[in-house]
């Protein structure tokens, strides 16, 4: 798939952080991870910690698919509101999904501290405001449900929003738990750890055939090399859909811009994450070098040519939306890009096995908090491989 335009901010800023070799000879291993983005790297990290022999392989350079184009907000808030999600999966599973996302943000913070690396991670509150008065009517119920399951947040009304942010909205939820990161840099540091602890990492190595045997999986690369493994983990992001006969995702096109650096350190209240109730939604965050990142204006299609042709127009629209919110901040676009974005019917990831692909696990963490979902996938799959019972796995299974 053509996943993005050529110049996403993170890639332009960091370039090729670390080089990995292409695979040069056939190999045997316990596990193959197909995909070297943020999802595959988190899985590799967890498998390395568990002492599981693994090979990670990617047809691109590491992190150069959707990962380097990620806007990398770390949110517990699933794109589907809690009151709506319970209609899909029941209240208990919906509540647990939200709680797991909070836990995942904390675990990502612990991993960053353990690796002792600079990957643009910082904790941030999350501000979710009503785009219109109709949406505002739904926020009190959403607030009460979240409070009921132990989520730390506040309900704000119009006057408080105006006083704290300077723009008007009828209602909002301000949550304690949120964060931001540079997913591209994080991916490289995760794989650096994994490689030093036994995981073999190869890029520029396209897999052209996968054969599932009774007790193993055989992969063939474009140069005819074979990789035999007991288990395969498909962590290929939006391209994972090609390995399933049943369509489980809707592909959209999304757009983002990044400003020139600002001089002042606090651009709005606590530089919190900001997003809205409208669908598709506008969202904002800052970066570790004091820029503003804005995303949104999604279109419901996958067509790279059509998507890329809209990039300039969408950048102007995003800048205009920012100026409506913060007219006193001089926003000048420094980077702009477009990419493919996928979402599921209920907003939850798909994690686990399917009958049509024996000895294979999928890690499909789509939606606005895909990085958080990827950590959940890494834990669930690690537990499957080590024989540990994971009571949350059923929430994200393909049979839900």
C-alpha cells in the first residue's frame, strides 16, 4: 500500500536513525514478526524480555511505513465514546478497554524510563470538547460513565472553557491521563534493545509467500530465502488486512501539519492534548521542540493520488481551524503530510488468531490510539506464546 506522502515531520527531523541489514540467508526461529513499525517493535521488545527467539522482518526501512507519519497522541480515550462502545461489546468490556488504555500509557512511560532514551515522551492531560451544542448534551452521560469506572476526569462548562482556553465550547471533559511521544524514534530504540537481547532484525526484505503447515509457518522472501518458524505474528499495520478474507477495517485518508517552533513554552493550558467530538475530529498537540502538530480533516477513501492531491488544501484548512481556536498564536506551517488511516466498526483493535491462518497471531491496533493498542497486543501475544492466561484477550478477539 501507498501509506503516506513523502515528507512526514518525524522522518524529516530524524532521518534514518539506525540501519538494519536485509536478510541474506534462510533461517529457523521460534517466532517471526512481520512488520517493523511501532507495533512490531513493541512486540519484539516484549518477546526479547520473555527470552523468546524471534526474527523481525520488514519490506521497507524500519519505521518508514505509517509509523513515521503517526501523530503519536497516547490516549486512553478510544475513538468510540464509552457510552457508545458499551452498545457494541457490553459495559464490562467497554469499561475494561478504557482502563487497559490508561494502564498501557503508564507502561509505555515505564519502558521509556527503562530504556533511558529521549523519544519525545511526556505526560499530558487530554481535553475533549463538544464541537456543537448537540454533542454537548452527550458529555454529561459520558462523564458519569467514565467516573463510574474510576477514570480521573473533570466536566467543564462553557465559562470555565472560555476562561482557561480563550475559545468557546458548550462543554468538555478534561482527563488526567494522556501522553505524547515520537513513535518513529521510539520504534528504533525498542528494536535496538530487542536486537541486543537476541531478536534478529531485517529490513528491505519483502516476504512474497506464506505457507501455513500443521505445526509451523514458512515464509519466502523475494530473493527465494526461507524462514521457518513455529509461530508468525502479523504486525503489518494497515497492510495486515490483505492476510484476512473478511474485511474488518475501513480505510480513510488523514492529514496533518506541524508549525515552525514557537518561542513561548506554554502555548495553551498545560500544552494538553486537544480533540473534539465531531467525526472526523480535529486534534492538537505540541512537540518536544515546541511546535504545534494538528491533524484531522479525514476523508472516507483510500486513493493515494487523490489523497496527495488534497494535501495542500487540507493543510490550509487545518491551519484555519487552529487560527479559529487560537487567533493570537502565529501559526506558520513548516511540514505537512497525508497518510492512510484505518478504523474498525467499534473502535477497538483486533488481536489474536483466526482459523484461516494457523500458527499465526494478528496485532491490528487501528484508530486514534493505535500505539496504545499495540502495547496491549504485545502483552496479549506474549502471554499466548508463554502459555499465560490473559483474561482481556477475548475483548479484542476476531470472534467478538
